[in-house]
């Protein structure tokens, strides 16, 4: 009996050296033995043979899992048996193993060691210079050289231009400083609508007083060549000539006033001397023709340059004090000759110096004391 057991036990040792084809045959025999065990018909020899075959099968599975050419199916088969030997270095799969687990390839690292998270790339790889990203946490602004900050002003549209320029012109009528207006206009991005600055200023002055129109003429003379060019001034006056039908609704005297503006602008070298020639025989609007005729008449007068300096009168708080005193004396002398109180009142209003009306009273008293005549005394008291 012992010799038979030894003979049976030598068989699994030889089976352990067989190839995988012989192993598949043994699987069928195992099935038969399992059926015999279930039926309770196993002999001691068959039982010993079965145990020897199980050990041989475990060894074959261990060799297959340690091979580099193992497949996913072999790993799944050996999973249950390897769990019994966790101390074996080949009995478990490392979590950081970079070999393919899909059963493909030769088991080498992915992409030659250049793939995966947190790797430097393949050996010998040369990277190109990349521009620094401002959103990078390691971005160093000081290391990027000198940084230049620029404020970009958007170009004003027609509505925004009117909202910006109108307050500037209204304040200018109060202080009369053309340099401040020039500085404020240079701070705006007027764009291709720059010429509308002068047309807006003239339109506001038409609705104001004579002193406002005088200040507007001075403003146009001071900003030409600095903020606006002579060509842009001509474009602005051309626009106002076309808009006269609308301007006359608010200011009935707009054609005559615009003609005076044109004549004063030509005298101040704001407009070219041939500005009126380009409109001869080409104007169909009656209002525009009246404005051009008014300008032509003023320029054709003798000593027109001197006369046009006072085309808007001699009033306004910007006039010198000596000049205002002289105008007060002329007003009183004309009154003594004509005796017309209403005309004297009209001339006094045209001076537009209500803060200087006390000078009229002072000059009238001086005239009465110097003349020492009763008619002069009565007329001054009446005034």
C-alpha cells in the first residue's frame, strides 16, 4: 500500500513541470474527483492525489503572477490564493505600480516614464520657454521688469460730449479763464467729434448775454491751433449754418449773431480769409444767407479789425475798470444831450456790470458839482 501511495505522490511532482496544456487536462480530472467526494466514494489514495494536485496548481499560479507577461485574467485567478500569503513581494500589486493593468503591452512604464501626474517627462526632453502667467501662484510681478500703467479714456459719443462740454462752457462764462477750459478739454477723448466743442459754445452764447458772446469769441481765438485746428473750426461754423433753422426757434436774432461770430472769427484768424468765398452762390437757406451777408458787411467796413473787437459791445465784468469808467462818462454825456432816460437805461444794461452801478451815481454827482447849472442838476436827479 505504501508503494502505491508513493507512486501516486510522484505524479503531481511531474505534473508541476508540465506546461499549461497539461494543467488544463488536470482541471477535468479534478472535476471528476470532486464529484466522487460529493458521492462519498473517495479512497485514501485518491484523496492524497487530490491534495498533491492542489499544491502543484498553487505553485503554477504563483509563477504566473510573478511573470512580467502576466495578463489580467491570470491576476484575477490568483487573487484568492495570493491573499493567503500577504508577506510575499510578488503576492500583491503595489498601489504605485506603473505597469499596465489592462492586460496590454509589455509591462513597461507608461509613455516611457513621461506620463502620469507629478513626473518630469522623458529623459532628454527639452521644454520651450513659456510666458509667465499672471494667474500662476508663483507669479512674481517685480521680476517681469518695469510695469507701465495707462488710463484709457473711451471716445465720447454725441450725448456724452454735450454733457461734458456744456458745464465747462457755463463755468467759463463765470470765470473767463481760457487756459482752464483748454486743460479740461485736453483731458477728454473728443475723437472725431472735436469740432462740436466750438458749435456747442456758440449755441450756448446765443442764448446768453452779449458778454457771453464776447467770451466765446475769445475762447475760440485762444484754443485754435491748440485744441482745435482751423479746419475743424470751419467745419463747426458750417454745421451751425446748416442748423440755423433750429437755432432761430430759440433765438430769433441767431442769423445776425452768427454773422457777427463769423466776422469776428475771421478777424481773429480763427477762420481763413476765404471762408465766405466758398459759400458764394451755393446757399439756398435764407437764414444762412442772412448770416453770411452780415459777416461780409462787417468785414467790408473801414478799420474793421478795430471795430470787430467791440462787435459784442463794451460790457462785461471782464473789462478793465478804467474802460468801464470811461463808458459811464460817455453814457451820462449822451444823456445830457438827448435827455432820453430809457436809452440811458438800455446802455447801462448793455454794460452788464451791476456790481459797478455805484460808479454811475458817483460820476453823475461829480458832473453836477463841476457844471453848477440847474438844468444839469434836474436831469441828473431825474435819471
